[in-house]
């Protein structure tokens, strides 16, 4: 039996290595040596020895209001004592009803119908299942194709991972790709020398419409896209790209799913980014992460009135959308989300993000001077630094070099008190929204120093 009180870092690490399978767990036999995090407060995390680290990735793009909020603990505790669970099949709760109403009020267009899930992956699953269900009810069982994007990431369940386009995540994993068609990388950084961004955008749009026509408009149900391809490396499509994609979707009766799991709840200074940042009113929006600032799990799907009204009728009263989870609309998670949103609005965090974004983005762009940096990309409080050590013809050799770069940056930043999230040869940043200018400087000073050190070692 494991003792309730563990004495030290080493003991925890041994138990973790023996028994705990982490996400993206290596099948190697080396000691993974995960950081043992004891506590967190504000934008900082503290290890077993009490060392302080800036949480550069903001948990997993999620820690909007920062750590250690007594209000969140009180709201969660109060709900646990009052109503810790209700059966979502046959009852509802005050927190879930209030949260659904709040999301509907803030959402663009007519997205007034909210289905709660357990996280981002199950939100994407639900959105796609609804699109298929919708076409079945309308008597169009052949209209099931999905168009997604290379470098997009939408989750880790079977269906959400099948529509994700990060090729290195697919090794040794079976996926349901029979209905999924991937567009090429939309990253403007990849455009040929001499090509302007507008032309690059034109080509990506032409590719999208050509794919629809090749697959057949009567066979394409869904286009799914992150406004910013976060885990793909904070890839920001060219200006106007999303609006033009939406036009194609409307032209061919394709449901547009905007995956806002990362970009909603203030990350770009808005409640939702789809309309206020990128100028679109999608048919469906998926959310998670920042909805509770990571304090408890929750996801959601916002569905337009148009889609619901197309299939809602007296004749269809016996047709059920047979999709749901034991923890759908969990009252504790919904209570946490309501308190999280209350805090963000009361403290005017969206305005704060807009105010500090120029400084964050300037410090990010200044990293271009580092010899080992190939590109930097960012928007709002999202940033990515892409390292280029060499250009190997052999893909496996290049992957080894790229991973070495990421590992060294990660280690050096951690030693200096900064947690970054290495994605092979990229480092991504999405700090808590409460971060202050001097803390932004501290974060980028560490990253810049670490990049210079790695450049001296690897170039």
C-alpha cells in the first residue's frame, strides 16, 4: 500500500515512473524524469525543492486567471457540497443552465445551443457526430466527408485524432481516415521565395475549393479549422483566409466548425475569436481549456439555430441525438466556469490582454536576431519560436536534430526558471492572461539567453 505522505521528490518520481502512463508517453526505457510540481500561484509553479518557474505554456493553453485563486476553490467547494453530480439524461442544474445561457449570449451569430462535454477532444467528437447526425436526419447519408488541415490538432480521442493533421502524432496509431481529407499547410512561412502572402492565401483557397469539388460537394459534410493552429506551432493563416473558407462552405452546404479550444476565453483578447478577430460566424464552435482556466475539466459545443431548426420538428420527436457523457454538464465544472468567467470580466482581463499584447509580441519578434531561430509567430498571448539548426535531406536525421534542439531549449529554460513547451523544434508560449509586462520581460530574457546558448552548442 502506498503511504499517504510521500517524503521526497525521488520517491514520487519512482512511483510515477513505475505506475503512471503520461500523455504522449515514450516507450523507451530511459528515466523520463518529469518535474514534480508541488504547488502553483499566479503565473508561477513550484517544484518539490521550492524552485520557482514561470509557466510559459499556461498549463496547456488554459490557465487564463492564473493559479491559486481562492474564489475558484470556494465556488468549486460550495458546488460540491450543494450538488456534486446530477444525471444529465434526466435532470439539469442551475450552473449548467446559467453557463449555457452565458455562452450563448457571448457567442457570435446564432450559436445559441450548447452541448457540454468533458474536454476539447470530446467536444470535437460531438461536433462531428452532430454534423453526421444532421445529414442523416436530412436524408443525406452520403454527405459525411471531413476536410481538415495539415498541422491542425483537434484532440486525442479516435475521431478527434483522425481529423488532426500533425503527421508525427500518427506514427503507430490507427486512425479513421476514410472520410478525412487534409489540406496542405497554410503557414505563410512556407511560401516560396518571391511569393507574397496574398498569393499564398489565394492558392490555399483554390486548394480548398478544388478538394471539395474532387471529393464531391454532396459527400463533404464538415470543414474543421482552428482559428490559429496552436499545437501545430501557432500557425496564423493569412488575412481573409477564414472568411473565404466560410464562403466556400456556404456555397457547397458544408458545416464550418471553428475549434476554439485554445483561442476562446481571452487568449486573443476576446471571449470568442472567430468573429471579433477573424471575422466569421461559424456554424459550430468547440471550446474547452480556458473555460475553467484548467481548474476542472469541461468542454462544450455551440451549435447554430440554423442547424438545429433544420432538423427540429414534430415529425422528428422520436429521433434522438444519441451522444453524451456521464459527466456532461457536470455541475461542479459548470460552477467553476461561471466563476472563472466572472473573474475575467470583473478584472477586465480581455482588455488587459489587448494592452500587453504589443509588448509580448515585440519581445517575441526580437528573438529573430538569435542565429538559431528560423521563424517566430504570434498573436494575442500566443507565441512560437521555430528553431532551424540544419536542413537534412534524410527525414529521420532531421527529426533527431530537431528534437535535440527542443530538448536543449527545454532543459536550459527550466534550469533558469522558465517552463516552455517544446514541440520538436518549436517552443510555444501561452502564459496566464494575468501576466504583467515585467514578467513578460523575465520570460523572454530567459528564453533569449537559452537560445543563444543552444546556438553556440549546435551551430
